[in-house]
C-alpha cells in the first residue's frame, strides 16, 4: 500500500540535448572527477528504453557514446519513479527490516510494477511529523532506505501498546526532486504470523485477550501461571508430629526445571487446616498432625502461588498420617517371635488374630509377639492379621516355621560326640572327617552345645550275636596256632 504526497517543484538546471554541449555532473567509470556542472553526482547508465548517441562535454573535454537514460531528460525524477515499502510484522525482541523498492512510472503516472535501480545518489529520511510509538525503536539507513524496527523490551508490552503504525519516508533524487512513501508495520506479539490487530490471543498463552482484560491480566504477555508449574512432594508423619514439606520444584511449560520468577509468593489457600504455616518466599510447609489423628488419615493443604503478574496457581499438598507397619519373620516350633512396629502409632482397640499353628498378642507400642506351637511343622506359616477398633484390616504379617534343631550334624545318624557331617567319626572326634584322634579340635568351634543323646539298652538278640562273634574269633585263632606247629614239625 503506497500513499504519495505532491512532488517537490524545484529543479536546478535543465538538460540540453542537441549539437550544443550537454553539461552533466556525472560520476561514471570514465569520468570520476566531474564537478563543474553544479550537480554532485549523476548516473550515466541505466536500463531505459530511449537510447541515443550524443556528444557530452565534461570539464575535462568531450566524448561521444551511447547513453540509455533511465528517464526522459527534462522530466523530474520523482515523475519517473515511485517509491514503496512492503508491509512488515514486528515480533518483540527481533529485528524487522523493510527494504525500499522503485517502480517505473508510465506516461500517465501509473506504476508499471517494473522494479528498477534508480541512478545517482539517493537520500532517505524519516520526516519530522512521524512520532515513534512507545516501546519501538525505528532507524533508517539514509543511503539505502532500509528501515529497521525493533521492540527490544518485552516488559513494556501491555494492552495499550500501539499495534500498527506507519513511517513516513522522503527520498531526494540526484536532481533534487523529492518523493514520499509510507512504510507500514504491525505488531505480532507471539510471532505466529498473525498481527495483533487480527489475533484474538495476542500472547499465545491460550487465554483470549477479552478474558485477560476481564481478569486484569496482560494480553500482550503470556500469563505466568501458564509458563510455570510448581510441584510439591507429599508428606507423612505420626500423630503429634510436626511434618515439614520442602519447597516445591518449579518447571516450565515444557516440563524442564527452572526457577520461580522473582517476587513469586506462597500462601495458604482457602480452607487450609489449622496448624499449617508456609514460608511466603520459598513455599516450605510445616504442618502439625493432631494427636487424635487416625492412621491413614490425610491432611489436604491448598497452597496459592501468586506470580509477579498477579496470576495464580493453586497446588494441593497431601500429608498422610502414617500407618503402623510390621515385617514378616520366622521361628522354630515352640519359639516366641517378636515383631516390632516400624510405622505409625497403634490406636486403642487394635487387635490381632492368627491363621496357622500359633497365637499372637500386640503391645501398646505395637510390638506383636507370635507363639509358635510345639508341634508345628517346618514350612508351616502363621498369618497374623491386625485390625483396628472398627474391625478393618490394617496389615497382615507372615511368620514361617523353621526346621527344628535335633543335633549339630545336619542328620540324625551321628554317634555320641560326633560333630561332623557324617556318622563315621570316633567318640570325641571334632574334625571335619572321621580320622581325627581324640582331643583333636581342628575345626571351627560350634555355636551351640551338642544335643544330649541317651544310649538305647541292648536286647538279648544283640548279646547272643556278640557272643557268637567272639567264639568264632577264638576258634579262628586256635586254628592258626595248630597250623603253624604242623609246618614247623614237617620242616624238622
């Protein structure tokens, strides 16, 4: 879009074409030192359509050549060209450049949309009537006409920021005629390619501009409660405890860790329970759990996070009253197995019951004692079920029956005094094999005294068998004696 003002009506000296000398102040590759004509600079070559041969007299002499003028000599240059600028969007924090273009103008003064280079030195200026809108910086290159627009300080953006404006530019040609054009700029706050004049959400935070105006927030700056996300860890404690919940972590809208903006505050929200304190500038929470709180109860603490732009987030923090807790255990038949409470306190009226070969009791501090039956078998399990005063199950614990100790050998075949892994050792043998002599104590000491064993009484059959064996041995011995004597008599 181009607006034009009336052309300046001054002209310094007409050009004369013919046999007479044509005096020009031309700066070209073949006449770089021409200064006597009264013009500072001029163009001697351009892409015009009127070529002619002419003798041109310069201050240093005359020469003849083909000249293709950009405009018809005698016309003002501002009547031969039209200056224009393309409309541009300005994104805060970025540079926006707008370049000038020149169109050739036909005989009726209409642009031909044929972009051309204008000969000679040009001078561009922003005229004094232009007032730069607040927050913008506008600079023009006087030689090239390039306009640079920035909005460097985003903190100055607000609902009153100017969203579109035009820059009035004058260009002076080498013949001192002047042309005027307007460069149009529109603000695009969120850089989405839609100017704010047409965008219903200028800052792109998902909240319509009209809603932000109703809420009193800045439609040109993304709401900070959209850009930041505070997260608390939940806490837990026993009745009567003062539980501290650390300050929250802050993440940006992409989930990356960051810091809360300076000036962010943390305060208890509506219906916050008694006994809650929050450090305003860090968000650290301290809550006192009531003495009469029941295990498993939860305390909900609403925390209001207020950002510098006055937008808010509300975060709920949960503090749980710890439940009592017990670990599984094991024992031998006849043992009493104590299982301590590792969790929260035990309420009055808490009871225990068992399923399996044993019984259980619970103390005031929550310690459970399990009595394993004498006749329990290895591998049996006793399930202890803990219930609150209302009969609700709190927890359950498993006690496993272990193998009873009958001796120190791992089997029931060892002889008295045998402390080895086999049944072949002699009495008092205390080695890892059956070859040690009495009193030998070469293996590691035992952790427990050997089980006392009572020898069984011998039967009549066992005695008769022993007597027969003895008689057989005696007979064999006599036979050997008689045999030896016969051999000796034969030899003599």
